[in-house]
């Protein structure tokens, strides 16, 4: 889990700005992925929606990219779900 509450703003192709709280960063298949919680979803509901984005670093700058490849997205999603299942078994 991320140590601090970090607010991330992303802008889509139409110029819409979305705000997220960084929940965690995971490593999977030599890439980093950010787990983000939409701030609006947090206020509107108890059910947390998690957004998965690829995290890339160029120099000191980080950027968040949508995962357009369906296979890549499903592999990351399945990995995260398996991690959650393992954590649930340990408790």
C-alpha cells in the first residue's frame, strides 16, 4: 500500500480531468502498474472501484497510461485478484 495519500490527476483525450488517490503500485512482468481509486467513487459509494494504469518513468517524471491491450489488462487484473485471494487466506 502507498505510504501517503497521493492525489493523481489524469486528462483524457477530450480534455476531461479525473482525480484519483494512489492506492498501491505493483510490479508484474517487469512493468509497474498503479492501482488508483477514483475520488468521486470514494465519496459516492462504499464499493471501491479500482482503476489499473501502467506506470512509466522517464527521468524523474512518472506518467500513467491506460492499458489498451486487453490481454495485458486481463493478466494484470488476474494477478491482482490472485494477490487478494492469497491475502484473504492468510488472515
